[in-house]
C-alpha cells in the first residue's frame, strides 16, 4: 500500500472517529437541552400564574373565578401557531392548584380536584420552601409518555397559602428534538464529506512532495546529476534540504579525496627535483653547479608553495555557496589595483600594460552585440567581493604576462552592455591551441609558456568559481588579430 493511501486512510479514520464521538455527544445532549429549556419556560409560567391567582386562593373563590374559567378555556381551546416550521393547534399545558396542605383546589383537566397531592415532589418540595419539580410517566410502560411538572408557591403577604403546578408532556417538544438531531446528522455528513475532500487534497499534496523527494533520492542513489526540487518551507522541504546538505557533505568528502590524490600527483615532480638536487649537493662539485642546484631547490620549493597556496584559494572558493558580504566595487579602480599588483612581474617580463574603455571585437562581444564603450572615467559598478574579484583579475593578468613575448603589450579593456559589465584581458602571445580549447578550466591543466615556465593550472578554475559566485561568466579564446583574450563578465546590479 502506497504511503499516500495509508496517510489518507489513517487521516479519515481519525476524523471519522472524532466525528462519530462528537455526533454522539451532540445527539445525546439535544434532548436534555431542549427539556431544560422547556423546564425554564415552565418555571416562569408557574410563577406568573401563581401571582395571578393568589387573590382567588386566599378568598376561596377559585371555582367561581372568571380568571380560572378563562384559563381553562385557553388551555383546551384551539390555537394557530407555527414555531420554527412546526405547527401548533392546541396548548399542551395542564395547571392545577393545591392549598397549603396539598389538597387539589383546581385542576384544568377537571379530573383530580379534591385529591391529596402532598406526596408529589412538585407540591411536597414547594410546601417546604424548596424548588419543586418532577417528571412522571402518564403511562408506566411508555418511557416517551413522561410529563414535566414545575411548581411555584402561592404567597400572600409572604405567607405560603398554596402551590400552583404547570405540567407539559415532554413529547410536545419531541419534534424539535428530532429536527435538531436531523440537522446535526446532516451537518455531520457534510463535515465528514469536507474532511474527506481536505484529506484528499492534503494527501495529494503530501504524496506529490514525497514523490519529488523520492525521485530526487533515487537519482542521487543512481549517481545522476540532479537538483533538489522546490519543496517549500514545510517539514518535507526541511527534510529535502537536510538530505541535500548531507549529499553536499558526502560529495565534499569525495572531492577532498580526489583533490588530495591530484595534489599528491602534482607535488611528485617538485619533490623529486628537490630530492635529486639535494642528493647531488652532498657530493663534491664546482661552485657554479652547486649554485645551480641550490637555485633549483629554491625554485621547486617556491613552485610547491605556489601550488599549495593557489589550491587552498581554489578550494575555499569552490566550497563557498554564496557571497557572504557583497559590496559596491568600481571596476576601473579594481583594474588599476590589479595592474599595480603585477608591476614587478610586468617589468621583469618586459611587457607593457595598457588600459582602455571599449568592447573588444571577437571576444564574446563587440560593437555588433550591444556592447558599448564604457566611457573614459565613467564609473562601472558591480556588487561583489572586491578581494575575490581582484584575485581573479590577477590570475588573468598572470596568464597574459606569462604568454606575452618580451616587448609585448597586455591590454585591459572595460566595457558595459545592456545587462552586464566586464573586463577583457588580452595579450599578444600565441593564442589558444585548438586541442586545449575545451580543457582550459580543468584543475591542474596548463599550457607551456613561451619562456619555458609552467603554471599551476589552478588560475582559470579559480576565476570560473569567482565568476559563478558573482552570477557572471568567464571565457578565454584566441583573438582574430592574434594573441589571446579572456573576458570576465558580471551582471549589472539592480541597485547600488
């Protein structure tokens, strides 16, 4: 049985039991509630009538009283009334009056005048200053034949001189009881129906959300690339995000293992070179050769340090999911700062650095693609991490300097298009070979530089990660006029 069906059945079982319990409580309370209302009405009627007949009881003129005659006629005469849709054709009241001893002085039905009612609870309790009421079956074998009797004291100057009782069959309100019970049953049926619809809707939503989550889990288990589906802020969404975080940690562990294997492989060459040079230095050799091997140790050690530093920087940016504290960054100032960082490297390589504010044709854009001159001195602002952007631009400059011939020029061009701004870094080197075009952003992949130098192969992957963090892109391609151009494109902020 699917989980959605199990949830629906469990939900409907709980709702059904709750509804059954409440309906039974309501059904059981209808009759007592209606009878309590009837009793309250009888209390008021009895007290009003007791006050009305007090004078006749004291004077002993009940039988000849016009008031009592009119009361008898009203109780037995026809009426026309419709109470909440239920028609009434006669009053169902009976009124009798006893003296202070409990002897019946007046009976509206005319059947028990002169009888002793002093033992009936309604009269007995009222004569003793208490609330007198009773419910008695008119037919001992029929529980539905009960008649409610409510008494009130007849007082004259504070002295009890008699008791007036008003009686009414409980069956007279049975129609109201039954109608109320039917209304409750209909309401209960509607409630159950609505509960079922709500249960179906909730179960459908829950089943869909669980289905998405299960599909995601299955895809992860199968090793496929998959994005966590939108699950909202519910508990299922929280569970999905927890699974995604767990997945990220597990993949991070695999990433670390892979990185360690690659790093160990890349460090083998400089370590072997350092070891070989150190072993040779243990032997007697001319001073010039000794200096050569010492220089080799220093350069290989510097290469190891550079490799480790760049790898740590790449790992940090690859593991970073978003910018922690974005700020406004002006690209002209950023380009000048990055150029200043490489002043020594430029001088050592014999390469000049130029700045320009124009889109470069042939490198992902140009005059025909909507790119415009930024305008000399016009501010180019982006939202981002100034340090990361400076490091990324520095990596592009380092590559451009490394591949530029002595006497060449490295050009930094800033541009602005409709929805983005960016920086192009171009050199006059040999360009990108066709076989390497698809591998430039692989970790540790590097091309031999004209002077025989070799990079760590981590610079461009770092730039790609920084661009992704800023919602931008980076591309590298050979320029039509020769050389290579790298473009770092960043989205324009909505507001600065």
